[in-house]
C-alpha cells in the first residue's frame, strides 16, 4: 500500500509541472462571497478577467486580481516567455472553506451569541487555448 501511494504522489508532482496555477490561502472573507467573484471570471481570457476584476465593486475582487496576476507570472516563468494577448484563459478556479474562528458576542439576559468568522482558500488555474483543445 505504501509503494502505491508513493507512485501516485510522484505522478501528481509530474502533473503539477505542466499545470499553471496560483493559490491564495486563509483569506479572511467567507467562501460564499469569494465564490461570487470566482464565478464572474471562470473561463474568461485573462486580460478581460483582469478588467472585470479591476472595476468590480466587491472587496474580494482585489485579492483575486492579485492572484490572477500571480498565476500569469507563474505561466510566464515556466514557459520562459511573455504571454501574448488572447493566449491565456482561466481554465479552473475554485474556492474552498478555510479555518473558522469562533467568537462570542454578548446577548441579552447573560447569554452569548456565536459569531463564525470564516476564511477561504482560492486556487486559480490558467492555460493557453491550444492546450485546452487537446483535452
């Protein structure tokens, strides 16, 4: 069983070398609010997505914009060239729930109301269109 896990871990590492992504962890906003922003840019060309994020009024869009710029830089670093206009697309973006901080707020008659301060993890994948056609 141990050898089987090691092989799959090696395959996963090899697969990650051909993927271009960026992660943002422990963002102090609720996953639900972040998913609204993620849904706006899913499948978009990256320059268009950057424009949408820049002019969005949502607080989470600034964080996703920075993450998208990081993913583009990762693609450029691995391919050793600059990305051309219309070449890169947001292939996948997903938001997972992170740690939840539990806090108490004073309530009437000596009680306490529970407050859940949620956080999330965002993972964003970019790739060129011609790579998507093969899949």
